[in-house]
C-alpha cells in the first residue's frame, strides 16, 4: 500500500494546492471547509491508530469536552492504510479536519502548500531539547510533537541464548561488527535473518549518512550523492553475502509484512529495525521481552552515533479551521496536561514535555518504562534533529528499496542503482 498511498497523496495535494490557491488559506476565512460550520468550539479530530489508541483518544476527547462544555469535538478515527488517501481528498475538497494527526513523512507536503495552521501558540517551553524542531517547516511550527521516538535495533535474547551467544555491546559495535554478529547468530541458530529490515530502512540510511557528515535532506534538497548511496548499497551486499540479512527474495518479502508477521515476531530472526514506540507491540507479538539496542557507529563509539529524537507523530491543524483558538487550546492541553497524559500514557511515544514524562512514569508498563530509560540514556549521543522530508521526499524509502532489490537480484550494479536512485529522488523533489 505504501507506494500507491504516497502517489495518491501527492496527486491529492496537487489538487489541494490548486484549491487553496483559488480560495485562500487564512484561518477563519469564509470557506465551507475545516470542520463544523457553527460554534466557536466545534472541531473535527482525525487520527490513525489501533484499538488501544482509539480507546485512549476517545477517552481523552471526552475528558476535554467535560472540562470544556462549550467545545464540541467530532472524532474521525482511521487506519494507516487509508488515512492518507482520505486526508488528501479532504484537503483537496476543502473539508479537512480541524485537528490532524500528522506524520513526519508528509508534513512538508501539507505545510509547504498552505494547508496547515501555524501552531506557535502551543506552549512548547517544557519540551525536551530537539523535540520541537521536528514540526517546523521554514521556521513555522506546523506540527507539535505527539511523542518522542528514536530508531533502534530490537533483539531477541532467547535467540542469542539458543545460539550460545551474548547480546552484542551496542555501545561499541560498528556497522561491520553488526553484520558479523548477525551472520553468526543466523548460522548458529539456523535463522532466516540475523538482522532484518536494516539496509532498506531510510532511518538507518539516515544514521549512516549523518555519521559520514551528510543528511537525507537539507534545505536545498537531497543531502547526499550517488557515492554515498553506493557505499550503503555495498554494505548491504556485504551483509547479504555474509548470510546476515537473508536472501534477496526473503528481504523483499519481509518488507511487505505487518508487525505481527515480521521475522522478529514469529521467531525467524534475531534482530530487526524498529522505532522505539513499537516495543510493547513487538513484545506482545513475539511472546517474549525483546531488548532495545542502539544502531552502530562508524568507529564503535556510541557518542558518535549522531542519534536523534524523531516525532513518532505530530499534531497539526487545518489552515482553514474556523476555530483556530480552540484548536490551539486543545493541542496545548493534549501535550501539556497531566490529565491527557494519564489517559494516553506513552502509546504515541514518550511525551515530549519533560515534566509530563516524570508525572506518568510510575503508570507506564514495564516495556514503556524501558523505552523511556533508553530515550534518556541516549541523550549524550544525540546530534541535530533532521529536517522533515521536503515535498516528494516521503517516497525515499520506497524508491531506495526498489533499487536495492535490483542490486540484490543482480540486475544492476551498486554504482548504477545508486546513481538512478539519486537521480529519481532529485526528480521527485523538483516535481
């Protein structure tokens, strides 16, 4: 669904841009979109999620309405697979929800086309360093961090025990030693994967680039060249030949699987790339407690990893809302009140507000407390916060996987695939 969804989004946004250009995008303008048509506090609220998130979000909305009886909120829950199609259609048709759960991959698509409200009125003064910038596009706050995330490598201790191996020291390993470890555990435990979803992860590619002084994206566009991509592709080929990351067919099949069917969940892999807020779901799917590991560094020094905090998701709002003050008030309550935090806990990631983190810690599950500890432990390893992907940049992961597949099946060299990958991404950003 990813490719079609993103293609649809881009097409929908193009239509949205035309619509916005024709009728203007100032908050409170006389349009017919952006939520209910009457009342200073009538809001529509859209999000994607699972049963737990749906329950928490509905409970939080009810709590807010009870405390603010003059506010009416119409919930619009959805699923990831259809959420972006629907949102693109709503924006193009001038019926966007007032409050929008947003993803880093798409915030520039909407923000740069005038579809999102400036949320500088939300109080972010107590947010942890590096967590506000995620939602800024050209210095305007179009998204408020809904939860802190960081990219990790999850490991199954039972698999390593079966292989007669200790878990790797994630403060000293390098990309090469990760490949060696993955190959060894796969061989000894007779696994499909030693490390899955590693090289086709745009987050892991970002980490590798950052350690080499580059970025996925800069304010000028693509932040890397073909030689940088080729080095990453070469490392992938090394891992595949070593037996660390599965066969080409297994790799491409794994990229399409849901979390509960992933190699780590079903026990056919030792390690896999995931975001930190997915730990609890993975533990449940795997039926065991997994270990959170840092991604490697070039020289085996964790303080040189160039790690970063990513917004697991963001709160954004329609630029065409008729109730901008009510929208800002609700988002402010959502990220800064203990009442909201006690309902939502860390389901959307660790709260960005440091005071709120402390308030809810005793109520978090064991897995969530482990995530919070990991988030705090890596503070000395953090570098600058990457900018949001520019329009067209959200397709990078899909494009990279396509060219990696060509390499793994021997249809293209790493040099040719890397050049075509870079050329296509530059074209996407220009388009």
